[in-house]
């Protein structure tokens, strides 16, 4: 089985692949998130691991835009506990550090830690890529933020552990596929919709779920790229799209909205407890 992910070996997305599919899955790196969608659609890989939101830094905006642009299915969700490590080349004195490189999301998740130590944050393409590049071309006074897995992979020394500002730091991923997920006992459903430009339009759409006691777990708006000052809503709710109450809510939404795109129903993930992982 081949599973694609954006980044290089050692990325958190690759950890999510191992968590969900196990170590036997072949991880296939791609350069950009758009390439991940193309790889899954072209069946160069069986699945894709797409980061969609972090419990501290928020949504990955490009991921949601790509879900709108492409016709892939959400096959599963994965919730990964993120532990950021401060990495340097072996022998680095942590007191001599001046700059820290990583993906902007990782830097945002450690901004208080960096500020307390007077370290300058420098954005990089991704966490594992920053680790790989530092190992290949060491620079004095420079460290990176990446995973323990990346440290092992690239021979870097862990200068400090779990430096994220909040230990309840989780990243949620969607597993992308060209097929629908099998029915599960506990499901979630994700969809996209737009509303007409009139008073109460969003309220009426939400009412279709409320009056059927369908629990929403996320709603977020994003600009509609081809129509200025119009917005797309991304919605997650508990249940499967074929459950009677959920199906009725979706039918009601179709009547009240101007556009609906069902991304998929999939097994609901459990957030790992802090005590379960130390």
C-alpha cells in the first residue's frame, strides 16, 4: 500500500501515516499539497494524508481550498499528538542559539517558547525538510523544530523536548481516497456549502441540523476564490450521511443553500489522551 504525504521523510504527516496504516505502509513524499491531490486522483498512491487543522494554530487554509477544487473523498480522519523537539547538529550549545527554522505552523505552535529565549523564527518549507537541510549544511547558532523521528532520521541532537506552547497540541488529518469509506459504527461527515445572500440564510441552513438533533463539530467560512465577498462554509457533523436524520438534514440543506458538496462520511477518530502518550 502506498500513501502520499506532503514534505520529506520524517514529517509529521508521515508519522500520521504510521499511526493509521502501520509501519508496513509505503510513505510517498510529494512537494506540495496540490501534488498530493493529483497523486491520489491519478492513483499513483492508494491514499493521501492531508493535514487540515491544528488544535492550537487553526486550519490549514490551502487544504480546505483544495478539497473544494478536487473531487476526492475523505476516507478517514487521523488525530496525531504533536510533540515538537528543538534539534541541532551534535555538540550544539543551546545557549549559543540565535535562530530557529521550521514550518510556519510549527513556529506558531512554539512562539511563546521562542520569545522567552529571544530566538528568531525563520519559516522553512516543512519541519522535516528543515531538519534535513540543517544536517546537510550545519550553521552556527541555528536550530530547527521537528519531530523526534526526524532527529533520528537525520542524525540531529535533541536540545530540548516537547517545546510546544500547549501540550494539548494535536493535528487532524484527512485520509484522501478515490473511494468512499466503509460504514463505521461511529461516523463523521464533512461537506461544503454556500448560502444565498439574504438575511437568515445561514441560520436557516443550520436549523436543518438543529431541528433533527444532528451535532455539528466544526463550521468555518473561507472566501470563495472566484467570487469576491462571497464565502464557502466547511461543515463537519456527527453521523453518517446515510443515517436517516443526517440524510434528512442534508436534503434540507440542499433546499436552502445554493451549493452543496459532500466530501465524505468516515470513521470518527479518537483524540489521544495526554496520559496515554506521556
